[in-house]
C-alpha cells in the first residue's frame, strides 16, 4: 500500500465511534484512498464563553470525540 495522507474527524458525545470511522473513510476516499489505518482516538473537553446583551456572559463545556487515521491506497 501507499500512504496518501492524514485524515481526522471529530464529533460530540452523541456520536458513536463508528460514526467517526465512517467520516474518516469518506474523507480518505475523497483523497483517492481505499482504506484507512486508525492512528488514534480520544476524548477531550472544550469550553466556550460568549456574551449576550440580554443575559451577559454565558459559558459552558462540552465533550468531544476525536479520531485520526492514515489514508492509504491498497495496491493490487
């Protein structure tokens, strides 16, 4: 096989890991790959603060799933 590039995908906690793999496969296919090698997966927490004129400062945190893979083309 030959390596074509790196692809990554992210989703919220409502997404299943399989959803992220499907997204990686689609991104890899767009680059000409016909397979992926998953290199890593993890979860992280992100914070966001915004200002609303009516309610003032508002903030919150949300978890996110992340996955990265190598897009490859299997030679026949």
